[in-house]
């Protein structure tokens, strides 16, 4: 009799140990999933930053191209203005030389006229020479007046071209500064994009490690479930479970490949509903968890006692507690936007022997 009591005691202890270990491993699995979702969220944020950085690089490069084109036009304009200015300065120099030559000629003519006055030549010859020299002097003065007028025009043109050249040079300096600033901006953005790419690789490695850990933990849970000796009769068939809420599915079950070959895994579905929508039990069972839990926010887990568990996350309020026996379609919570929910919704999972399965297979 004593041996039988001892044997029963050992068996009960063994069952309790398996139950405790399974509960620990299930909680560890949820923690791993939370870490995985957090890493995937960081990957999505990194992708967004990379897209924004790429867009900013393209925008800055486009602005730099426009600036460089304007710089080329200004340099060409500067060359034209400089050539015009040099041409005016050359003509102005020739005009100065011509004026000086005319002034020298006029002086010579005046000296000749004075010499004629003092000469002892016959009066008729003297008068004729004076008349000729006077006519020549008048003509020279007229040429001087014309040259002076031309000189004034050239000086005005020189001032105009000098002002224009000064403005072009100022625009050149400003445009050069803009071009250099854009170059520095592009360099900084390229460095930022390189840093984001390195972070992306590190995040992907982290996700891969978490996925490996999750697979190993799932294998352990499967072994614990088998050792638990859970009843496998009356399993749920396709379309047997009731919908916990009615709404639009905004996140599907399974794995999807995002940009940069990043894999994102969802163990359930997210159903968009207004906040505080009543959440119903998908089937009868026992509440084994009812509390806030990481990225799931306020969450309820129901054990349906046939190897199936259902999970209800992102809730605002919980209407049941651990140990509550619930009926099919019984109100168990109010939907919300807690945890990592991006909008008001319900996160719903179905676990079979501890493994996540597609809820749509079992929902009516």
C-alpha cells in the first residue's frame, strides 16, 4: 500500500513538473515572439528611414544638378562679359591714344601758325598759309570733339560691363557655395545611408537568431506537449470556431518578405474594429492567462482542453480572470489599442499543441 502511495505521489509530482515547465516554455515562447516582433518593427522603421534618406539624396542631387547647370551658365556669361569689357577697354585705350595724337597735332598746328605770323614771307603767302593752318586746326578740333564724345560713350559702356561683371562674379560665388553645400549634404546622406544599411544587416542577423531560438523552443514545447499526455480527441475541425469579433483583417497569418529580403512573421491575424468592441471566446474552455503581456497588450489565453489554445491581444479591458470557465461566444474582453497595436484592433491566434496555426482554417 505504501509503495502505491509513493508511486502516485511521484506521478503527480511528475505531471506538475511537466505542467510548470510547459507553462514556462510557453511564456518563453511568447517572450521570444515579442522580441522578434520588436526587431521586425525596428527593421520596418529602418526601411522607412532608408527610403527617406534615398529620397533626400535624389532631391539634393537634383538640386545640385540644377545649381551646377546654373554655375556653367554663369561662367559662360562671365566669359562673355569679360570679353566685352576687354574689348571696350581696348577701344578706350585706342581712343585715348587718338585723342593724345590729335592734341599733339593741334599744338603743332598752333605753333606753325605762330611761326607764320612772325615770318618775313610775302604777305599774300603768309595769309594763305594762315588760312590753311586755321582750317586744319578747326578740323582737328572737330576730330577731338568727336573722339571725346566717343570716349564718354566707351567709359559709360565700360562702367556698365564692369557692373555686370561684378554681379556675375557675386552670383558665381553664391552658386559655388550652394554647389559645395549640396555636395557636403550628399556626402553626409550617403554616410547615413551606409550606417542604416549596416544597422539593417545587424537587425536581420538578430531576427535570424530569434527565429532559430523560436524554432528550438517550439521543438521543446512539442516534446513537453507529448510528455503532458494531452487529450487529442474532439479536435476542432475546419470552420468550427466562432469569430471573436467581426471586422477587416489588416494583418494576415504567416511569413511575408518585405524590402531588403526582410522576413516578417505573424503568428495570428489582426482584425480592425472600433475600440471597446466586445470580444467573444472562439470556443469553450478555461482561461489560463488574463493580464497585460508585452507587445500583446492586455491579453486573454483560453485552453480548450483538446490541444488547442486561443489568444486574444491588444485589448483595453479584460472581463475574465485566470481559471474562469468560458462558454463559446461568451464575452471575455473589450478590444482596444494596447501593446504594439498600430490602430484599434484585435490580435487573434490559434495554437495547436503549442504551435501557431492559421486561425482562418478554424473560424466559421
